[in-house]
């Protein structure tokens, strides 16, 4: 007789036979139960009732805290909190019914002194108990994403310090170059190492074992035949993989052997790097305690595996009497291995009771290390009466839950009809490497409808559909599909709340599902579930056009929201006024709301706002000029507050720019407004943890924005309303919705396919317990065709996706060839990886479909969009299984659909509505008047051409050209104003650049290389490797070595507080009406003050030479710029000759020298009518016919076109 009782009106586990069977098996049977709980079958109720009964029994028979030896784990923190809340509610119901008062401490014990937690929290608790023995800091904490990036960068830099590892990295990066320029770039070598390292820990492998598995896969893809290959070997390998027996070209065996050996070398390189990576990783993380969740699980498992006889390990096996694992399908392999130590004696039932509950059909988190194969095989072992291989638990009994308490009977029966076929069909849901248990569900709710609900007459029968199909016609592509469907959904949703066609269960009024009560649907009942986020904004826009209030509800994405990206741009521009990219985005944003013609004018002024405002054309809007002046004034006002509290600074910026008012005017204004203010909360959190300079603050924001762009966002958007809001339609993802239910579910975008599964050749690496592999590289070999049979190539890296003549990368990698029913024809060792991905794709549909409790709405067409869609997208399946009987296409109305599934006795049918729901009309915007259009067309947008100003002086000058301007204005005109391409000048002895580069090209490259070197030596080396071996050698062996051995490098390494390579400064000199713009090669601060270094390539110039004079004037200009712009004092200005030899020269200059030079230039510059600026040759043609290359004219690239030398 169970202790647990509850009021008669409350549902109980004892009211349902499948649930009571689980209860009985746990308390009166073996005490060890595996429960397969389909969607809506009362999984949480069953778990809560059994845990509550366990607590009551322990309170009756034991003293103290009954939670001490109960372990209850689940997947998310929210779920753990809900379990605690519902458990307390269940026990209070028991008190209410029995009149018995439980020990008041039970409420505190459940909340703060129990093992009801996520499995990650459980492993953290375990690690803290043995942290010292496990070699980790006891106060360890979880790293964030930016800290992850910094850690990996440090490890990679350390690897490159080792010559052998550097060579290995070079070989791998030649084979797998960084391709970040792509929209969806493949893994680069750094990411491959990082991912392989993490997965090895999730699989409980050592780095050596991971490397060996990669090699094993490569050999298995060659039928374990070793080179040198013969023609017969090639035929055997091809037949083993593809089933074809090809005709082998004469040169193919030698080619295949060389490619095989090349990839063996790459894989051995990868293995050795992975071993070294792991050692460096532990070295940097264990002492600091900066860990990931994967690290924590790995450390606990390693300790248990290495110390199974320790007192602590033995005690873990005796700690719990009852173990409840919720959402078991989302457990990882390493977590299971840890849990196995809680069952000390696998051959006995004397250990703890166990309840493992979950649903393999709802496992959609393989990308987060969930391993549904484990739960599937535990179910199989329980059904066979055997101990499983993961937890090694004896006596497990399988009891499925099959009563659906969530959904209307029509939805339940239709789900049986659809998914019985999906999970029993080897080309769809059953394609994976393990079976998916499927038991048909029975609806608990009685199929009755409210009298007031509208029905549609069909063949003299009255029917109310619960499944609704929108006929989308014949879209030609995905964009056409999205546009058509978004419009159709918006029209439908706009009317749902205004008619009686969509009744939903009134949970407040319903006392029993035998007598369901209904109400009209409200906006908050409606949810659009997407499998990908890409098209969500388009659907949201369509809903708003029809006056439907909606919100995109996703778990992450704050720094990818447009208003946050713009806020970061503004903050970046304040820190770097010459950052054109940020400024251009600001100017095109609602913050300034400039007209297009104004932006065109600013572009013509090179976005120098002060100059543009000073020369403002009369025909441009005065309002635009005022907004720009306000923007500059705001920057000047706030620049002095940059180092104050960052949250206050952001708040002031939002208010002073009217950013808050602007976003609130948007159709999604409340969300955008909340996102902006969330940034202030985040800034406060950061400053509570550490002091940040303004520059550090902006850099962190920009890095988070870049991570968000790559899909690695960790900050959620602001939550603006309760998820149960009754006024807002929700748009969210299937993964976000797991565990939830919605009265009305709309499934958009059903035509898409899983890209990884269909086109696997794009993957450079596959990592799962089903197999690991790295895509082979052809190296320097030329691809070889088969004469007949086999793949098009043996191996190639030059393929065209979707082209029928190309099957991917060739025979020894996963090819893209498919038939209509099978995704891959090949017997490759990694095929199961692809099948597992496709299987999860179909499980995701199950999760999406079963979120609906009352109505399911989706769009379908009569045809597929692309070949092979039949088994690789959701739309064809739903069309095939749900199209009403007797219909070849879609017709408006409500029709019957006969259903069938394995466990169905007799015949059943459900009603399908086709375009049966009324549609609304869009909110009309005020049309644009024709007068306005005519006015815009006839308005002259051209600017008047101004005559040449005889007092011309350039509005922007650079230190590198000011000497030209003063010494020979015509040379300045050619190079800076007319941008004439110069002829290669004579090269002074001792200054020849490598390769075929000109001096200017070589100088630019050296500056770029050293800029990268200061930011990240690894990036500098990667840059060098993109050039010829000669240039690469000069950069790495001469330039880098020369700088590294210079006393400047030593000073920076020993004492520098701030290092700014290639630092651009732009300052306006109002008394001269001129901008000065300079790129300081190196600006750094040490204990002696600020220093300027100017790099030079070539021989050391004498001070009397033209170049020597120019170098001095450049340094004077740089000093003036830095001191004027930043109000700092420059301690030294230095020249550093970096190639071919290294020599430092201290040049003592004062800022006043440059200002005097500039004033002199302005006062002495004359313009020759109809010609331009004058030439001033030195030496003159009268003095020599061939000027020396160290003179001004001898070094001039325009000598041949100069009018002074033309004769």
C-alpha cells in the first residue's frame, strides 16, 4: 500500500495503467526500471510521484534528511528547478488529503540540501570533493567563450615555439588552410585540434587513442591494404567502398600510394600535435582552475578510472539508495561512465534502485554531446533481460508510457500514423546506427468539441479539423517558399483569434479529460516552430504587416542583434574616430537617418566629417548637417568620460543619441529597447569582476559581436515578457521548445534538408563514437580519373557541389552520390556518422510535431523543390502520410484521412483541413503620393563644379608625403591627387627587395607582417606562408629575426605597458585648416614614457640624402600627431632599419619642426593656371643628365613624365 495519496480531483499516477506499471515495478518489483516516455505521456508526473513516494517511505522508516541518498539528475537548470517545485507541490497535495503534516525541514532539504540537479552540477560537486587529489585547483570555475578563445590561442602559440610542432602545423595548414572568407567556412587546423581534443574527453579516449582511431579510419577506407598499391589493390579498395569494379588507369596505383602516404603523414602530425595540445591544455587549466564542463566530467572519470579501489570511489558506490536519471537520452558517454560507479556490484540487485526515464525519439542534442545510442541499447538490454554495457546494471525492466495527456485524439492518432512509418523506415528515422523504440500512443482526452465551434460541411458530415494544411502552390525555390508561406501564415494567424474555428483546451475549466472544456484561441496560444533561425525575421515581419504582435524567442543571439551591433559600432567609433567601417554603418543607421544624397556627399569627402561640415553644400538638407554636428559634439562630450563606469557611459550614449526612442518606434521596438539596456547590465557585471579600460571594453564587445556572427553566441537576448503571455505570438526553434507544449503549433519551412547529411564532402572532420576521420588531402598530386567505374576521381580537392559528374572528393572519402532511397551508396567506415545526423533530423520533426496540444498548421506543395527531397525533407513525408484519401492534389475544405500503424486494431480516420481557416488582411500603409515621386525624379542631384582655388592647399596631408609637397609639389600632385602609377625607380645599392617586388610593395608587406607579429606571431607566420619561398624566407628568417633581436623588442618584452602597432592618427589643425593623418609604425609606452618607432627597409640613409631628410620630417609629424591627439609627451623618436640588416637610429626631433614645415608649405604653395602644382627639380637637368638615385629626382618614379626632364 503506497503512502502517497492526493485529492480526488488531482490526476495521479494510479489513474493510468502504464504509469502504475512503472510505479509497481519500482516499489514492488526489481526496483530498477527503464521508462520510454513518448511526448506528452506524463514523464515528469511519473518521476515526481515515484520520488515523492520514496521520500514518504524514508520519512516513515528513517531519521534525518531523506534526500541524502537520493540522486535525481536532469538535463537543464530550469528542469532541475521545476522538479524541486513540482515535488514540493506534490507532497503538499499529500498533506492536504491526509491531514498529515510532514517534517517542516523537508522543504528546506529539497531546495538546498538535496541531489536534485543537472548532471553537470553533479559532476562539479564530485570534482570539488577530490579536486586536490585530481590535481586541480579546488576553487575551479567555468570558463566563458572569450576565455576559451584566449586559452586556445595561447596553446597554439606555444605549439609553434616547438620547431617540430611548427613543421607539423605548417604541413597541416597547407592541406587545410583557413577559409574564414566563406559564409560557412570549414574547420581550420586550430578548430580541428580543439574539437578533436574535446571529443576525445567526451568519448573517454586519450589523445593517443583519438589519433590511432583517425589513422585506423584512413586505413579502413583503403580496405586495410597497405601501399605500394597495385591495380588489383585499387580495384579491391574501390569495390569494398563503392561496390563497383573499375578499370584502373596505369598511373593510378602510384598516385594512390603517394596520396595515401601523404595523408598518413598528416594524420601522424595531427596525432602528435593533439598529444602536445592535451599536455599544454592541462598545464594551463588545472592550476588556474579555469575549466569547461567537459573538463570537469573528464577529470572525475579519469580519477575514478585510475583509482577504482580508493575509499572515495568505493564510497560513491554506497552513497545512494535511489538513482533517478531524467532525460536519459541526452546523457553523454563520459557521464554514463561516471554514473556506473554509483552501481558497485553489477551482478547483484542489492545496490541502489534505479529509474532511467527518457525518450530516444526526442534526442536532438547530439551536437551537444548527447549520445542517444546509450539509452536505445539500455532499452534493448532490458527487454532481453541482460545487464547493459554502459552502467552495467542488472535487473532492469522496460516499461513504456503510452497514454498521451497532452494532445487532442486526432493529433495523437495522426502522429501514430506518421511516425510509425518514420521510425520503422530505414531510409528515414530508422537510418541511424541504432533502433528508435516507438510505441503508439493512446489519447487520454475524449474527442468532443464545443457547440460554438465553427465546422465545415463535407459530404453531409460535420467535421472540425485539428490538422490544417496551407496550400502553397508551386514555389520555385526556398526564397519563393518563404515569401509565400510567411504571407499565408500571417493571413491565417491574423484571423485565428477573431473566429471560432480554432478552439483550444481550457485547462483552468477542465476538471477531467473525460469532459474537456474549450475556449477561443488567443495570440499567446500560437507558436511558430522553426528548425533553423535563418528565415524567422522574414516571418515575423509578415506577421507584423498583418497587425499581429509577435516576438522571436531564442536562447542566444544578443550580440548579433542589429541594434546591439550598431551600439558597438558607436562605441568603437568613439574609441577610434578614424574607424571608417564603424562610421559608415553609423551614418547609414537610424541614429543619424541621413538621406542617401548626404551619404554620397560624405563619401566624396572620404568621410572626414569636419571637412564635410565646413564645405556643406547648400542643396543638402540642413537637418542632416545638424545631426552630424550633434554626433561630433556627442563624441567630444563623451570622450572625456570614457574611463568612467561603462554601464553609465552606455546609458548616456543611448539617451543622448535618442537611440531608445528610435528603436521603440520599430515594430519590434520593445525587444530592441530591452536588448540595449541589457548591455548596461552586462557591463555592470563585467566591472564588478574586474576594472576595464575603455579600449578593453570595446575590444571585448567587438569580440563578442564576432563570435555571434560565427554562431558562437553565449548571451541571450533580453526577455521582454512571460513565455506564457497571452498577447504575443511566439517564434522559436524546435530545440528551444523541447519539453514545452503549445495549443496551436505552426511548422514553417518544411522544405529544407539537413545539409551535413546530404553533402558530407564539405566536412574536413567527422567526430562521433560511430567513427572519427579527417578528410584526405591530395597534396601536390594531380587528380587521376578512373577510366570506367568507381568515382569520377580517386581523390580531388576541386569539386563542384550538386554537379552530377562529381561525386564529391573521390573514392576514399564520403561521396555525395545518392539514390532516391539511400543517402549514400558507399560502404565507407564513416557512413554511420552521416546516417546518425539524418536520423536526428527526423527525430527533430517528432519533437516539433508533438509540441501541439490542440491544432497543428503547416504549409505543403504538390511537388518537391529539388531531386532527392522525398527522404531528405519533412514536407514530402507529411504530404505522403496526411494527404486526404482520393485527392491527387489539394482542394479547399475538410477531408477525411484513413490512418494505419502497427498497433492499430480496426480502422480509424482523422480530419484534415486544407486552406480551411479564414484569413485576414494586411494593415494598409499610407501610399506615397505621385507628386512626391515626380518631385524626386525631377530634382537635380548634381553638385556644382567649383573653379580651381589659386590658394589651393590639400585638406589632408600625411607625414610620408609632406616632404614631397614642400620639396616638389608636382610629385605630390602625381602621387596623391592624380594617383598616377609611377615607373619603377632606380634601386640604391644594398636595398633590393626579394622576389619580384617593388620597393614600395616590399615595404608595405614588411609593415603588414610586423603589425601581425605584434598582434599574434602565428598570424604573421601564416601571412608569410602565403608568399613564395623566397619572400617567406626573408620575412621569417630576416625581418622577424632582426626585429626580435633588436633592443626595441627587448624593451617591449621587458617593460612595455601598451603596444600599438600600425596606429592610425587623424587630427585637425584648425589654425591651418588641414587634417593631418599618419600611420605610426609602432607606438609604445614603457617606464621611460612613450616612444615612436618608424620601420625602414633597405640601406641606411644618410641625413643629407633626400630620403634621410624625408625620414626626419616624418618622425617630426608623427610626434606632433601623437602629442596633439592624445595629450601625451613623446620621449623618443627612432628609425629601425629592419631589412636586410638591422640598425636602430635615434632621431631627435621636436613637434614644432613639423608645424613650422606645414606653415611654410601653406605660405609658399602656388598653383599654375591650367597646369596645377609646380615642379622643383633637384638636381636640375642643367646639372646632370642622370640624377643619382639618392637624390630627390633620382628616386622619383615620375621622372620620365616630369615636364622639367621631358627633353
